[in-house]
């Protein structure tokens, strides 16, 4: 694959491929591993305002920037938010996430797009729901790093309640 990064752990022995999980992982009989799509990381950071530290965050190697429409639905060239097919949207952010501002901006942009799509205030049609939820005292992907922590359980509960609500 052109431009792909390959990281390998070398080992003596037979180089027969025994497991092919392309493009994520190749496992050889010798024990050698290749990761054809090693994803570069945005380094961890500390949110000075909250004191919450984030972990390494993967960044898509096929994306030219954080304003790529595949990563930022508000970027120039991204499809319009008024075209979202769902009736309700939930946007979850974490207090210490370095992308928190983007999640909040996204929730506001969806709400604006929904209101504009439904017309002026005299319109009888309901404006689709946009719910924003912020987890406190945690950083990016905290729920994956420690799914048993109370804040992760609280987030899951909020998502379940949102999903089951009419």
C-alpha cells in the first residue's frame, strides 16, 4: 500500500504468513508481526483549565488535516448537517478532551441546521432533538480505557436512556 507505514518486530525462523488481518495486522510463523497501517498519534496533553490529561489520540493517515470532512462534519466540503436522517442526535464530550470544543460546536451546528430546516417559529413541525452531554473530570476515550469507572457507567446510562426515549 503506497505511503503506508510498516512497523515490525523481527524474529528468527520461518517467514510464512499464518494470519492475515490486512490491513491491520500480519502474523508470521516466526512470530514476526507487521502493522501495515500504524496510525500516527496526536500526543497526550493537559487541559490547563480543568487539569484533566488526555491520552494519545490516533489520527487518520489518510486525512490531510483535522479539518478533513471525514473527521470534521463542519469542515468546508462536508455534507450539510440539515440532511441528517435521524430524528434525534446526542453529542457526548469529555471535560478534559482536547476535542471537547469541536463536539460542542457540532451540537450547536446541528441544532442550528435543524431549526433552519424546520423553518421559522410559526412552523408546526417539531425541531429534531439535539442533546449534549459532558462527562466530568475525564479525558478523550476514557470509557474505553476504563469502562468500569463510574463516569463511564454514567455515560453508558445516558446513552441508553437517550436511545430508548421516544
